């Protein structure tokens, strides 16, 4: 029987990078990092200036803050109709809507890391932005362009969506919000409280969208905020920190969005040689080895089999090998599917993913598909399982929000 989640969150800093790690019974379940060479962070909001229109791409290039550029595709443009409602209409070329010199409020939908040489970064030198701006909370996401309340697309379970639809009906006094999966079962008073906070945050910097000078309006969520927000549906046992600065950051976020976690914040005092090591808290909790394993192109399964993971510029290829295991192919594949889901999440692999499982019949393939669909529900990013190809390969896609683990750790030695 699988152990129930009882997460430990560890917050550390190394080479001026903030690390946030989640453990379940000592096993790595989540990892986030904020590198210092990230001039544009996912979720950051800018008041930007249109510098030029690219008719071939049907996109506008923007000056985000006087230093960094962004690209706004036509499908990410929003206009306001005569009734004051936001419209998404890309039937006309973007050059009909925007012109050089126009000022627009946008949000980064991808990050940008500077001074790096990885293949991911070569393909993503210009961060993508959208005029569809959202503010994430623990249970809700406020959308400035949304007039009704809706359920997150990531909630695919029909019974759960039906239950959450009833919750929306009870929230008639608030609007413009997306209910996250974490909102299921939460009291409406708590949702109303968070809705009021998010709306007040938006109103506080609405006045920043003026003038003719592009600038950063609000920085996107950092690694601490992302990991606490992404794990909102999971029981958290403790949030361990070693510096007062991190304590204050976590305390401030929890006071606003998660008062129930205030008592979980636990300062850890390391003494002697333990306190002087790099990533001392992670070393103390014996996590470094698990993190280092994420940089290998193979994963050993408890059953004796193994998985190989190879990332290329076009796709990620995953191969399941039987090894010395004598169990059935379906049993090995099921164990591999659970670990693959975890590895995609931890390594933050995105794009097209092709998985070569051990050969099975149609009935076994159907069972494995359902298993994998269930496992990826734990992923904070959108993962779609497209099914098996004619060659027997399982095809999936994952839409990540931030650069991969390899890109973020490029040049960092642990």
C-alpha cells in the first residue's frame, strides 16, 4: 500500500539561487529553483511597448522593461468590446490591432535565462507573453479578463468538475476567478477571503499601467511560492528553513494565502560542520543524492528494471527495460509509468514525449493508459496522454511553465 503524502518542504539557498524541495517520507516529490540569471520570470507582469510587428509570425515584439524583449502572438492578444468584455479575436492580422509605440499590459508565459548555452535556451531567447493576465492564489486564480467564474482545465475528473460547478453557483458575489483543483472541498468563506485578497492585489497595481515607459509591474511567483501553491492539495507536515530571510518570505505568503501553514514553519539550527556545507539543509536531510540522480539519463526501478530518458531538441524519448525482473510485462510497465510521471515532473521535461513500454496487448495498453492519466494528475503542469501510435509507442505532451531542470541548473555544481 502506498504511503500517504505527509510532505516536508525544505528551503535553501546556494550560489544566490533559492531552492525549494518537497519530500514524502524522505523521497523527493518536488523541486523548484530560482536562478539569479533569470531576467524574465514566468508569471511576471509588465507594462510593455510595441517595438515592431512581424507579419510573417503574426506577432508583435515588445520592450518589456527597457532591458528585455518579449514576443506577443496574435492569439494572445485581447481587446475590449463595446460592452467592456475582453475578446479573443485573431481573425485579423495583429498589425490591424497593434502598432509600434503602443503600450500594452502583458504577462510572461515563459521564462528567460541569460548567459547560458543549453539547447533549450537557444530556442527560447525571447520569452512569450500574453495580454490574458492572471494572479495565482492557493485555491483561486484571478483573471482580469474574465467576467464569470470557471473551473481550471486541469480538473478532468467529471465527478469532481460537477461538484466544483455547484461551488461556482454558491459564489455569485464574486467573479473573474478560475477554481484550481485545490479548491475542491474548501469552504466558500475561505474562497471568498482569497478572492478579496487577489482582487485587492490587482487593484493595487492597476495604476501602474500608464505612461510611455515600459517597466516591470510585478515579479512572478518565486520557487517558494510556486512549490507551496502547487502542493496546496497535499498535507504539509513541516516547512523547514535555515535563514531568517526565507522565514520572513514564507511567513508573509502563508499569512495571506495559507494561515493554516503558519504553525508548520520550522527553523532548523545546524551546528558545527553541518552548518558550513553548501546546501547544508538538503545535505542534513540526505537529499543531495536524489537530486544528483535527476541528471542521469537512466532510472533504476525497485523491481529490477530500468528507464532511460533522453532529451533532444525535438522530443524526449523514454525507454522501459525489463532488466532482471521476472514479473509480467504489465506489472513492470505499471511501475515504470508511475516513475516516469514522477521523473517528468521533477526534471520539468516539456514538449513531445515518446515512451517505449514493454510490448502489451490492447487490454493491457488500455489499463496502462488509465494508470498514467491518473498519475499525471499530480503534475502542476498540463500533461496530455494521446495514446499509443501504430508502432506501439505511447505519445504524450507536457506544457511546462519554466525552463527544464537541466537548463536551470546549467553551470551549477552540487
